[in-house]
């Protein structure tokens, strides 16, 4: 059953330049409340460089939409004047839906305005026909919303690996799933009645890091995602690079020094085939460590002290470090975030990665800020990024 949105905020249609300026001002003000709240209006004005009148006006509109609330003022000491009433996010009213499609399963989730996962479910694929996968995801998301009647959805974020076009809301190509030109926005939107925003998972996770993670405040961030799919994303000055038709970040066929795996492209040692979890699991099966294709089983064997499993996951992390080194040479970001199962869960893997990167940049490389919810966070942050870039438009249900 379609869910209702927040009521539209009546306002005149401004000229394009004024509209862009207001959108930018609204964005930086709400981001200030996110990052510093509870925070006084005067502090927001100082942090953003905007006039007190502009801050007051925007905060009144945010409060009217239910995005922020007044927090408890600090205790007054004797003789002090009227205390400033601080503002904070109201994270009790709204949620966004998140959908992430991986090779073996789909994750659906609800996230609050701080990017925290409040409900999550995994749907193991019983076939990868895109219409069925997306319909199941939309229905599961609707069920999660039905069990959270006090929360109103602002929209749905969708993330996946492969080539994902943000503008058209389409998975252009996902070779491991066999998807081509899949109209994700159209399918999920029709099923849920909600606005749907679509992006690649590496770009989504860059936005999660700059909004809610340890990379907040970095002037440039590189994110490397190493799962069944291997891809990357780069953000500078708070903007993620998409490129024409959102094709940026396709690094599958970059050559990796020391690689031995033959690739379908005819070369040896391409990043995708060398680092993929599919390769890790195949090597683990060949060594008799696991029987299936679940990388967490390799991690479990390593945690129990299996020396071959330990060698496999540590060596993989070292190769990931070499991949990071390649990207550092090209992009030279201020900080690097890596999502990779070994680096997330084992200190020896993180050490191997940093050793491969080299001492000059090792401290700039860190694992994801969302180790327990990375896929749910990726999906939901696609919608939350839209909110924080255009709070009044997104919260009022207008197109962005």
C-alpha cells in the first residue's frame, strides 16, 4: 500500500539563481544541525557565515516540516540572561527506505535522519530476474514501513554495484547479475508510491562517510568497495564525481601488480577478478576450507585459527592495499575508506593493507565507518544525500 509523504510546503517558485542559493543555504544549515546539534542559531550563523535572519527563517521552515526541534536549553546560572534555545535534528518522525542489491541477496532497511539503521531485512535471491528481485524488495520495504507506523517515509534509496545511472534511475549493466538497462526507479516507485533515488554503492558510501562517518570534514575522500563487485568512488569539495551517465568508478580492469587470476578480458590480474569475494571463495574451496560461496565462512575459519584461511584473507587485504596505492597515485585524496570483509573484521588484514599502501599514507586509510550495516547504509544514504542537499524540496515531496 503506498505511503503518504510529508505535506508540500507552499511557496512561490523562485528564479533559478535564487532557488540554487536557497537550496545551498538550506543544505549547509541542516548539515550544521546534523554535525553540531544541539546547537544555537547564533552558532549556526557563525559556522555557516549566513545571516542570523536567514538561519532563523530556514530553521523555522525546518521545524514546520518536522526535520528539527528545539532541544532542552542549558541550565541558567544566577544573573544570566535568557538562554539560547538549541536546535537538534528530530530523528523520531521520518525515515528513508534503503535497498541494496548484492549478488547473493538483497538488503532492505529503514534509516533515520542520522543515518542509523532502525530496521533491516535480508532477502536471499531465489532467482535474479530483475523485476522479481525489485518487486520483492519493494514489498519487503513496505512491510517494514507498516511495522513502523509512527514514522513517515521521505523516499527510498537504491544502491548496487556495477554501472548505475543516477539521473535515469537505471542499472545500466551489472555483469554478475546479468542485468542491463533495468528501470529501478520506475519499478520500485510504482510499487511503493514513494520517490526513489538510485546510485552506485561506492558513491553512496562516500556520501555516508562525509555525512555520518569518520571522513566528515575531509576535503577529498576515496572509497574502495571490495565485495563480489570491485569499484570505487571519489568525492572532492563535498561533491561525488559521477562522470557521463554515472560511469565513473569502474576500475574492474585496472591491472594489479602480483595478480595471477586470468580475466575474461584476456589479461591477467585485473582488480575485479583478483579481489572479488568470488575468487576468495573459490580459493578457499580449493583448499578445502569451505564448501560454498559465502565469504563469511572463510572469515569464520580464519577466526578459528585455520592457517590457510588466515593466509588467504591477509593476502587478499595486502592486494587490496596495492589497489589503494594505484588509486592514491592517480587521485591523491585526503582520506581513503575501504569496505572489505577482512579489513573490517581483522586487525592483521588492516595492517597488511596499510603496509602495502606504504608508511607515508597508511594513516590516511581506514575501514568503513559502518561495519555492521554497510549495505543497508549504502541504500538508505542515497535518499539521505538527496535530503541533505535539498532539505526543503526533499522533505516537502518535490522532485529534486
